[in-house]
C-alpha cells in the first residue's frame, strides 16, 4: 500500500507525458483522476487503520553492500501530513484549472512532485529519504520557471540554487553520519530505526546535525534561510506557490521532527535555545515585513514565513504540547495559505494582479470572494474554532514552559498578524471602489471556485473543531519524541531555563 502511494503518481506522470502530448484536456483529467485515487487510498488508511507508532512497514534490501534499504513506514505524524498533501494537491489543480494551458507538461510535473513528497514522508532509510528529497526539487523548479510572473525564472533559479546548496550540505552530513555510526557500532546502515536507537553524540554531533538543519530550514523557510521565499511565492503561479508554502515547507519541518530530534538528541538539546531564538525572531521579523507590503501576494508570503517560524520555535522547544501544536499548525497553515493563494488566483482571473492600489471596495462587486477571504483571514489570525487557533495555543503553551522570553516574542507576531491581515483586507475589499472596477462586469465565485473554497473551509473547520482526532492519531509518535528529551539539565542550563 505505501509503495502504491509513492509510485502511483510517478507511473501516471509517465503515462500522461507519453500519451497526451497534444491533448491538454485529457492530461488535466487524468491528473485529477490520479489525485482523486491517491486521496481515496489515503482516506481508506485513515478510516480502516488505527495507527499506533509505525505501521504498514515495507522493507527490501536495495544496495546491501552499503547498507541502503528500501524502507518505508507510516505513523500518525506522516499520515496526517500525507492527508494534507493530497488535499492541497487537489486544491492546487483546481486553482490552476484555467491558468495552465500546457497540462500535458504541468500535470506530469505535479504528479512527480507528489511522488517525491509522498516518498519523503514515508522513507525511513535516510539515503532513500534523500533520493525523494531531491526528486521534489526537479519538477517544482520547472513548474516555477514556466508558469508564473515576469520574473519567475529568476525566482526559480534563486530557489533551486539555495535548495541545492542545502541538499549538498545534507548529503555531506548524511555520509558523515554513516561513517561515524559505522565506526562506532560496526553496523554500516542508513536505517532510521537503528540510528535512532544508537544516537550520535560527541563533538562531531553538532556540525553533522547542522548540515541537516540548514537543508530543512531552507525548505521551511526558517530564519535566516528564508530569503528565497518572498520572491518565489510572489512570482510563481498561485498553484505552485500554494504547493511550496503549504506542502513542501512541511517536509522541512518533518525532517527536523523525524530525524534531527531522534538521531541527534544531545546536539539538539545543546542548540535548543538557539533554535527557539531563530524561530521567534524569524516569526516577528516576517510579521513586521508583512505589515509594510503593498501587494497581497507579498503579505501572504511573509505571513507564511512568520507562521512557519512558529513551528520552528515549537520543534526546538521539544515539549509534548509544543510538538503536537507544531504538527497541527503545519496542517492548519497548509489549509489557510492554500486558501489565500486560491483567492489570489481568483483575483488574477478577474484582472487584478494583487497590488492594493488597483483594488479597494471589491466587496461591492465580488461579495463571495470577499467573504471567503475574510474567513481565511479569520482562520490565519487564530480565531477560536478554526484550524490555526488549535495549533497556536498548543505550541505557545508548550514553548512557554521551556522559554517564556522567546515564546512571548513569537506570540507578538500573532498580534501583528491581526493587524497586517486586516489592513490587507481593508485595502483590497473595503473602502471606496473606483469607477472602472464598479462598471466592470465581474463574475463572482464560479462553481469550480466554490468547490475549491468548500474544501478549504471544511478543512479549517474540521481542524479547529476536532483537533483531538489528530492529537490521538499522532500522540504515540510525539510522546516518543518528547521522551527522548528527558535527560537531566546541568546547573547552568537550569539557570538559563529559569531566566528565559
């Protein structure tokens, strides 16, 4: 079943690419069909399997001479993120429905990206994880390059250069981990379960884990490695920006949760307050920049960076509530940022680029889109009953017990979020409307856009009103991760903890 989730999109991509070269409509239909089948398989796992720890494990010797296996497995964390991934890929396809005119290319690239992301969430051999990590990069680069704004090629080049740099650092660290563990234990393997049961300690642990952390923080994007994201989110096609910010960023956070905490507990403990400081500063810094923007897409970009840095804060806090909140925040943020980019595409289809000076008062002519955006803004700022509130309250409560200072600083970014989102909404949809916009015959939500909006709205309500389902699903895994961080503190660390 797990291999089917990984390779079904890849096989479909090859079939579409080879048989639909002059049939874009058929290519789009086949892409949608594949995504629906993939989603039904994931839904079947949700309904029929009680996931406690890792289950449905598949293992084969791949390159036995180097200890490399085809090892895939699933726990509550990976299942939750895979469910979000399938949902957002369907949303992305609906968003790109009429914008993309070369579905015979875009569809296969989208499915290859999905295959890489599924593999990354399921792979528990670190070399296999690296293969899928790299597989994600190739198709998303072409999707960025050929579908987007006038500067999309430059943004795509910046993205790929920064990401490749991080990938190379991760590969160096991966080889170093392999050698250190092999010399220490006599077992030469990339097996996650073995490496987690024989964690890396000593002087080399910090430089090795830093290679992983930089690669993961680039993908998140975490401060100070976020600099590629604003241009990329702004210039890419909304559907592609949606996948980058709502799905691929989650893979970076998942990498820290899954591999860094379990395999490098001593090094991650020593870097705890550094990581929390980076998360808090990054969250506040991006929120301040979001307030200054004059384009809705820029506001969304910096808002996404700010919210993802809250996740970084929670992961480094390494406390049970914080870890649970981090995963729920990943799901809620993915849904809300997908909704925001969907609204951007709706406005683009009606001739608005996203600049505030060309909008204003649009609620009078586009009330449906106005209500949808207001709902997503409410979810993004953490209104109780919607998705982001559940994640934020948990991660802030857990992080505060570790460092009141950095958590309080990060919490201020949520307050700023209310300000910059309401400011953006007011500039775009409230106030006086220009004569040109009022006289234009603008069509409000179409049937396809209503379907897109329904998926987002239902998802945000479900996460906000029923977070306990996700908490029970992931509790076994987050408890295991939190229990790793149960070592004693030194006197100096205790004093620092009290101060911070």
